[in-house]
């Protein structure tokens, strides 16, 4: 019965695979038809085609692929690398290769390919066979092929070089016997595929050539369950060497890593391996063949070809790309001392110290303590200065009274008073034309100076450059460090501006963190070079009251009379150029371009269409289900807003929501979203079903309205629903905008029974301090961290750390953007509560969402 089910599943997979190939073929036929002259397409940079024998997600293939791509990026990030997978492990038949050939022919028929890199045997044979067709005489670099196989396949071919896959099975046997000399028998776990037989043969040969008189058995003719049954029984003098085993004798398939881990969980026998990618999947370790090294050697050969080295001068790499690697957990399980391992062995999963484990928390709390101490010192100093100023004012007031009385009695004193008034008038005049904080010219002063410059410009036939400067993230600096530090920062930056401009022109502050610079220029003046110099002057680390602040700015500039003839016109266009740079990133500068007018026009059109979208009923909601990670039952839906404009068509949320927030339209739109979501929640929470929550995204603009909570209460009472059916999601940006007011609103929502979720956690300004202050019950991990699960590195560890911290704070954890089984397995292992993503379901219209729920 299991075989029938597997055969049916395999049949369905093949049908789906064939349909996808036909669809892709049709797309590329359309592309071919669209090319009028049928000429080949040439890239401006070298094009490398990487063909893998197996599928994405197979550990050996992934490590080679990642290493090749990374090596090219280090050498020249402009090199174009296209990646294809022949999927031979899962579809080992000629029909698959025929489909792959058809697909690759369509994709690269009109593309010049400079080099082909293949991984493992099938891809090499495939590339050689297609040389008379799509690949012509393109140089081939192969990796991951045993020496005998490589020599056999390339015997009659030329223009080929590569890297032999040299297994160090002898090294694994020797280190195994050094660590556990009592072993007499070895079970070799390899499947009966072509590559599996090559690996088992190499391991068997190594055992026979060793000096230890060992017996062994190759388990290539058993099923997964038969192997488990055999190795489950205790055998004091036996061990296991894991090779490649992706298909058992009955045609069942599993990833090598999955089966290795399952076997380790049920057997008492020590397990070793010859492959790096099986480390951390139940094996003690061994002398490991590194796919990363294989990929690096292959990419190095390809780079030499790119640099012009003739392929005849390159030699096939036959060095053994291995190292000793071990898993601390299984060394401990088998009572093996680390001191007995070879020098420079790599050990994973070794326990870390208390400081290493909690370093981030310790540093955060230390930083908080230091910040509080500095704040207390500043506050104490401020109180002291206020008292002194108050005392000075009282004394000054008494002195003014005495002076007034004296002036009333003396003409001489009246004259002195008149002079004092004149001095005050001069101060008033100064303040009318200069900024009080920075002592720079203000907006009025700059406007009059511009009029003076253009008058001289018209007379001398010269030009005037206006630069609009805006400090990056200044609001965040004010929020995080206080307005006192913000004011000091503006003073320091103003001094930098004055030292750069000097007598060449005039720099002024027109409001907040915005400055303008006016300079008279001639035809030979290099505006871009001057602005770049000003950027370099600004982009520095400044010490303000003992704090190091890294300051950057964006600059937009325009030239009179080319870009505008009036002060306001030039200012608007310089401002446009500056905001264009803000939308791209930080620390950037650009001159006004007429295209920016069109972008502004597009934004205005979108803004106008948005005002009537709600009236015209152009909005609708879709619902993406959220699943319990243990039971796979639906426990909630996230309501997502979509806009299908009659004028603009489908408009992505990231385009219109920021505009709706800036215009205030988000308040009415958000109210409509809550009403629709409440009605949906009422439909799905019937009496005989477990509680299912509907999550709604809430804008900070809505939260800043004082009547927001009352609006929500009214909607709930009108529809007669339970507040427990709702969950409001807020992003981390709310933490820097009126935090106290927002926190108060969230607490009131929480008190009436609505759960609060923090969305896109750790992509903004959140900290443990904010987490503890906010009344949140759910933490949503941002998709960027879920994507990082597919890659090894610090972020991989960081995702697990986020889950652990959230659980310690009694938060429910939701992972969004889950698209791969590997991500799901990782999150389940980390006890993530809820899963959301395309792996389970895309966002659905209401009817489809209800139908899906009924199927459970």
C-alpha cells in the first residue's frame, strides 16, 4: 500500500513537473517570437552558466553552488551567474533530461555563455552531450566528480578542466579507529544509485586497505525501515559510516540529512561520515569532503579562464579538499574526549560560556544603565542651571526696577536707556535675519541674498547654485537622545557648513534640520564636485555630550536660471531632488532633473485617486491563514488590504499606504478595514469551533487619534462580536512617534480584550525596554530573518534567539513569510507557535478563506 501511495505521489509530481516545463517553454517561445532579428544577446559582463546534477535543497549541491557564487562576488560582483538544476536525484530518467534540455535550450538559445560550470557526474555528461547543440564549444569546468568517472566521461572531449571529488574515506576510518579502537564491524549506508555505488565502493576499498582487519556490510539493498530495524539493536563492536542515501530499495525518498538524523535518534551505534553537509545531522564526524572547497576550486579555475588563461594551461585539481570535523553533542554521547581529536579539528555545537550566551542582554542592560546615569547627570545639571538662572533673573528684575526709577529722575540716565533700546532693536533686527540656535542666516535672509545674487548674475551673465540639505534621521536622534543633544548636533553641523562654504557663498537654516546653500558660479564651476565635498564634510562622527553620533545628509541642488528663475521655484526643485535621494537611501546628492516633475505628478495622481477609492469601493481585503505549528490547524487569519483602482489598476500597498498616512486618509481607510475584518471574524467564529483570531494592521496615524479606541469599541458593539476574536498588529515605527500616547492607546485596547502583536520584529527601533513596556502578547518575526534560516551564519542563530527571548517574555511567536520546508522544520524545532506563509497558503479572498476553513 505504501508503494502504491509513493507511486501515485511520484506520478503527480511528474505531471506537475511536465506542466511547469510546458508553461516555461511557452513563455520562452513568446520571447523568441518577440526578438525581431533573432540575434544572440550579449551581456556587458562575463556570463557563467552553473548546471547542478541534483536539486536545490540537497546539501552537497547547495554548498558547492553557494561557494561558487560567493567566490565570483568576491572577484567581480558584475559577473552574471545563471543557475540550473537537473534534479537527477528525484527524477533519474531520460525523460527528465530531455525536458531539462528543452528548457535550457529555450532559456539560453539567444544568450552568449562564456563558461559552463557543472557539479557532479550527470551535469558534466549533460553538458558534454549538448556541445553540438546549445553549448557549442563553450569551456566546461566540472566539480564533484570522482577521478575515474571524470576521466571516463571526458576521454574524447576537449576544452574541459575541473576538480576531482576525492573522498578521504581512509582518513575517516583511521580517525574512527583512533577514537574507538574496539570497533570490528562497519555498516556502510549508501543507496544503489550510480553516485551511491561510487561512494560505497570508495568507502569499502578504504576499509579493505586499512590495517585494522575490519568487516563491513553495504546496506544498499534495504528500505529505510529495514535499516532502522537492523541498526536499532545494540552492537558493542559496530559502527556506521554514512554516505549518500536518498532513495531506498523500495523507491522511497528522503533527504540525506533527514535520514541521517532519524537514524541517529534510534540507534546506539556511533555514526561517522565522509561528507561535510551531514555534520550536525547525527554523525560524530570524520575526515569530511567539503562542498565549499570544491566550489571554491571550481570557481578559481573559471576565474582564470575569464582572465584569459588558455584552458590548455590549466590543470585538473586533484588535491583532497577535506578537513576533520566533529559534532560536540555526539562526541559527548559516545564518551569521546576532545583532547583525542586531531589538531585544528572543527567542532560544532560546543557549549558557550554564560557571557557568550547572554552577551547581547548584558550589553543592552549595561547600555541602559549608562544612558540612565548620563540622563541623571544631565538632569541634575539642568536643575542646577535653572535655579541659578531663576536667581539671576530675580536679581536682574530688581536691578531693572532700580534702573527705571533712576532713569525717571535723570536725563543722562534716559539717554543711556535710549541707547539700550537701540541695542535691543539691533538684536531684534539680527534675530529677524538670523537663526537663534545656529546663528546662521534664516529663510528671509537667504531669500534677500538670492535676490542680490541673481541681480549680479544677470549683470555678469553668470549663474547661481542653490543646494537644499536635510539631515538624515534627525527625528530619531531627537527621540532617542533628547532635544538638547539634537540642538547641539545642529550647532556642530552648522559650524561644519560655515567652515566649508566660508566666503564662497552663504549657508542658512530655513527650519528644523533643513539648510540651504547659495553660491554664485560661472560656466567652469563643477557643481557635483563641490556638493560631493560638502557631503564628505557632513558625513562624520560627531561627539555630542560624550555620545558618538554618525551624521549623514541628503542634498538636492538646482541652478539658476537653468532649473528655475524664481527663489520659490528653485527651492521647490532643489527640495524635489533632495527627497528623491531620501527615497533611495542616506548620504546621497543629486541635481534636479525634469523627470522628477513627472514623479511628483505621478504621486499627485495617486494621491488624488486615493481620496475617492473608498467611495468608489475600490478596496478589498484578502486573508492569509496562520497555522498552529504542532497541530497544523488554522488558528488565525491576517487581513491584508488591496486596492484595484479604476484609473491606475492594481496598486501595491507599499505604494499607497505611506501616502494615505501622510494625507491622513489612512484613518477612514483603516476604519473600513477594521469593520470588514470584524464581520469576517464573526463568520469564522461559530459556536462549535475553536477560537480563530483575525489580525489587522494598524497605522501609527490611527493610534495618534485620541478617539481611535472609542471607534473600535463602537464597531465591536455594532457587530456584536467578542474583542478576543481580534488582534491588532503594529510595526516598530510606532516606538519613535509619540511613544507615551501610542502605548496608552494600546493598553486601552488590551484592556477591552484585543490582543496586540508587534509586527516585523527587529527591523526597526525595538528593544527589550520597549517590549516590556508595551502591552503586547504576540511577536511576529520579520520575513528577512525567516529567509536567513536557509543560510548558515549569525542571523540563523539570531532567529532562534528571538524565539527564545519571546518565550521567556511569555509572548506567542508568529513566523511570517515561511516558504520552504527547511524553514518550517527549523521553526518547529525552535518551538515557534504559529506559522504563516506561502508554504501553507497565499492570501485568499473571503470566500476561499471560508472554504479552506471548512475543509479542516
